[in-house]
């Protein structure tokens, strides 16, 4: 340590940079929130919110919101407190004010429900088929069917023969084509909600072999409504409508 002469000591605080005290800013104050809305066929239509950073110039944010996806449990869609094993996916196709309007974009069943259907000593028959609805959209339906024990069965396993599995798979394809091909999307959603398609498969397969069947997933191959909404000219027209609505609201 160097020893300084008398009067040459420097204060520790001398020359220190004075830090400006800045108040902590809430990061959410810079974001604009929008409501996520589902089609009106469900009792409850508003589910959660999505956000996007605000812009200095009052720029329309619909171009950043269109195309976002979100999933909602069937229990929340029906306004029930109980959680179900089915989830519906939606994609934002329109923005009206602070509401993001979602369009049906598929369905998937919870993993725990699917795994509970797959049991030891039983045969598993899975099938998938591409079907077209009335609006021209193409959907891929995934179905699984598990064999059940026969009445008065003594043996441990409940396997079915390969020929029987082929017959069951053919029945699944026939039911899907008859019940869904050319149907309206809203009616398809209702059929998925009340499991009418799975019950129809079970009733027809009971003559061959008793099974427990369900549609576990619906995947969009070509969703016409989403494709139309994602086109640049449609996004631009939606932004123009939003701007006009904002000007009218401001004038009022």
C-alpha cells in the first residue's frame, strides 16, 4: 500500500459516477392485449388473451395476429368445471377490434386417455383416413379401436385374428366416409364433441368383435378457411376494415 503525504488523501466517493435512479418499468404496459374467441357453436366463446408490443404510430396489428394457434379443452368450451380428455385447436383468421376470431383447426385427445385405451392381452387396431368436408377442406382422421372381452370369456387374452382386424378396419373406413365425407365443419365438431362417430363404429363392429373405438386426432391437411385468411390481400383488407372501424370509433 502506497503512503501519501498529508493532505493528499482522496475521498472514496470523489470521482465516482452518479447512477441515475430509474423506476422499474412494467414490461406488460408496452403490450396490447387481444381476446381469443372461438366459433359460436360452443356455449363459451372467449378463452384467454394474446398480446403484441404496441407501436408508436397507431399501426394495425392484425397482420401479426392472424395465423396464431391456440388450444382449448372441451370442458372450457362447454362451460363446465370438469376437465375432459378432448382438446380442440383453433387458428386466428380474423381480428375485430380487440377480439381474435379463431377457426377450427383440428382436435387431439389427451395422452393419458389414449394410453388408457391400450391394454395388455388385447388387440389394437389403428386406422387413418383423409376426408373432405363441404367447404373443400381436407382433414386426416386418426382412429384407434381396442378389442374387449367377450361375454362369459374364460381365457386371459382377448386377441382377434388378422382377418378380423381387417374387417374392423374396413368398417371404420365405411363409417367415416358415410358420416363425415361432405359434411359441414360445424356438424363435424358436434360429432367429435359427443363421440357419435366412435359410438357408431362400436355398434357396427359388435357384430364382428366387441371393440372400444374413438377418434383420437383430427389433423388439417388443407384448411380452406385458414388458407384464404393467410393470403396477403385478405390480410390487407382486414387491416383496412380495422382502420376504418378505429376512425369511426374515434369520430363518435
